[in-house]
C-alpha cells in the first residue's frame, strides 16, 4: 500500500492556515458562516464515519480479543485472561525472530531505496531527453500488483519452480550446485531476493516523493555556487540535500512504515507463508489469526504490530517536527 | 562544444537504458515464462525455446475450471465499486477541507493521516470475525468496505491538494449570483475538479487492484476471491512447487490494465502522487 507525500504536507501547513485567524470572531457567526459550518460537517461526516467504523472499532475489538483466550476451533470456550496472550507472544523466540527479520528487511530495503530513489529522481529531474520514457517505465513497478511482482522474482530465483537465476548464479560460482536460493535453509539468499523484490517495486515511489522535493531546489542557488567554484558533488551535498531534508524525511517515513508492514512479497516468496526463514511480523499475525485461527494470540500480535507502527511514526514525526521548527526559526 | 553535447547525449542514453531495463526486466521475464509451452516451462531458459499460448488457454478454459475468469470479474467489480464510493466520499470531505471554514477540520486530517499509517494486518482478525457474524465474509461488500476505508486518506489528501488550486472566485461569483453553497459545489467546482478526481480514482483503483492481505483473509471461494488471492492459491504439481505456467499467464493478464493506465495517464499519476508534497 502506498501513500503520497501529500498526506503529511497539508496537515503541517494546516497550522498556518489563514482561516485560523477568524477564530476570535466565533461569537458573531453570520447566517452564512453557520451554513458553511453545517455543510462542512455534513460533507465530512460520511468519510469520517467510514474511517472510524472500519479502523477504530476493529482495533478496539482486537485489543479486547487479545485479552481473551479465544480460539475459533473451539468456539464458546473464550475467557478473559488479562495480559497472558502478550506474555506468551513476548516470551516466544518466534516473535523476536520475526521482529528481527522485519527490521532487517525494512532497514536494508529502505536504505537501498533511498540511494536508488535519489538517483532515479535526479535522472527524472535532469534528463535532457526521454523523461516521459523513464517516468513511464518507473511507474510500471509502482503500479504492478505486488503479488505478481513477488512471483516474478520467485519464479526467476527458485530452483523448484524452474527459474533461470540459479543457473546464472552457478555459472559465475555464486551458488552451490545443490542449493535452492529460496529453500527453507537458504536464509541469506531468501533475504536477498525479498530485498531485491521490495526495492524493485517501491524505488519508483520513493523517487517520485523525492522528485517533488527536488523541484523546490532553485537553479539560481546552484548557478551561484557554480560561479563560486563548487563542484557538482559539493553542490549536491551542501545545497540539494539540506533543502530536500523535509521531503527526504517524509519519503523515509512512508517507506519505513510500508516496509515494516511487508506481507505480500514475503508470503509469496515463502511458499504461502510455510517457509519461515524470513517470516515477518505481518505474516506471523496472518498465520496465527487465519491459519491457526487463534483469535486471542493473533490479536495480541496484531496489537503489538500496531504499537510498533505507532512508535516508528512517532519517532519520525518528532524528527520532522523539529526539522520544520528549525526551518521556521531561521 | 558539439563533442561535449554528443558525450552528454551518449551518457543520458546509457542512463535511460539502464532505468528502462531495470524497470521492465521482471515484467518481460514473467511474459516470457507465460509464453513457454507446458513441457519447457521449468527449463530455466530466459527466452522460450518454443512459443505457445497454452498457459493462457489453460487459465481461461482449462482444467482449473473458471477460477481465474471469476477472479478477474471479482477484481474488476470490487475495485471499480470501491473506487467510485471512495472518490465520492473523499471528494465531499476534500471540498469541505479545501474550501470551507469549520471546526474539526484538523481532526479529520489527523485521523486520515493516522489511517494512512495503519497496519492492515491489525484489523484483519476482527474484520474476519465480524464479517462472519454479519454474513459479509466472502462477499464483494466484505472487500469493498476495507478498500474504500484504506484509500480514503490518500483520496482526501490528494483531492484537497487539487481542490486548493481551483479558482475560488468562481464559486464566490456563483454565490453572489444567488447560488447556495451546495449549488456552487455542484455546478462550478465539480467540472473544474474533474481532472483531480480522475487522478485520484486511478490511484485508488491501483490500491484496490493490488491488495492481497484483505483478499486472502476475507474471502475463501470464487464468490469474491480477487486475482491476487486466486493466483496465490493456484495449485501445483507438488506442495513445494508452483504451477508456474498458470501463474505467469494470470500475472500477465492482471498487469495489462496497469500498463495501459500507466502508458495513458503517467503524467496524471505522477501529479497525483506528488500533489501537495511541493507545498510542504
């Protein structure tokens, strides 16, 4: 699931909304202003209600279920057991192994995407011809169904599925004759394929977010620095990067949260979740909830994933906040 | 000077070629795989030794019955309905956010932002449970509801960014001429907003078309199973190998609408994804 950068930007600019100035006049609401208010609420209500009903209610329900001993294979036997499910999850090595897999996949993919995304954004920004061509090509990985992309990588790398990559890798001596890169035992190569698939799919999105930030960097600054004798490299690090910092943080926020929720790619590469060598927390949640139908434990996993996401978001928002505050202070 | 120019042209040609190959290679690989004949599909060759359309014939008419055809119909129907509803609700909210003054605006935007970051897996369990009680499990509505919810934030933000660009004075002029706020919305803003609405619809459609988590959790049969879920449950010769040919052919078919949209609307998609970011 991808979300545009726009998701943060207007919320931030909201604090400087000129509409706020009118607040003191609240008491003297004219007929028209009152109608405007009413219309505003009426227009927002359906969207707000739907969002509330389909996210707030289920997450509260998940919290409630996570405090129960509830297994759909044994209906009618649920009982309130307090935090026992959390104790079970947090004291199992499986949870921590899967957290580790998720963190490794997230950090490495997002780091590679940032570098490649920046290069792609610079190429889209500066290309002297063929901009439409590279933009169109880059949008194909963005738009393609994630499951399809994951299968393209799996069918290329898996020996069992007859991929062409094992042969290529063996001919250059990177893979043993008997090893299947996507077998249960091949943790390292499964990581590599998962990261490749993730990076291929989402680098264009990263690049588009960065491209929006790149458009803000004025050519005059670059020209001035050039006249002063700055090299291309110096101009990139001293002008482009600092000016793009907010755009970079927003792009990193969205990609990190997205990567942390990684499900489709890992599910497909691990043969529908059965190969656990790089199982992520979302796949663990799915398996507990829907394969083993353990609603109590599965809900505890869901709530813990939710808390991780909140934590990551809070860290970024704090970073973003201080960054914007610094800019305003100048 | 001309030598420098030709050097530049050469290096940009190289850069563009690398980007195009990197972006298209996996797609071309799956296309090549789908065109292999049944006996050569797992031969590990990059280019088919023998071209055949057997795999396509197989998924549309073959032994698997009409699993794929039904999934394709479900995918299209569910994605289109979810897009229509999400865009309608979002357009109403975005209009209010971009144009009207009312308390609670920030609450809506913050809630939308929170939902944009929300992990879908966290609501899958309760929804599965609830949908079974309400009879929504394995139905179109059962998928349409989560899809429209999870695309509303994206739609609201993208649309309100577009709506802010619309010339405000025209609406005021209409109101001076006696139109009510609602008439001004319907007759002046809607036509001006159409391009932004269209762009948003493309992004929402791509999300719904793409989803996998909800599709495999909230459906179980061909009644509502969408293509990504159907592909992942295609059965192969053994537990450990995938029915490569059918998967590849199905993969190519679901990719075609995306490629068509990207080819026709690439400018709009880029504008939609970066809308508002520039203002930040």
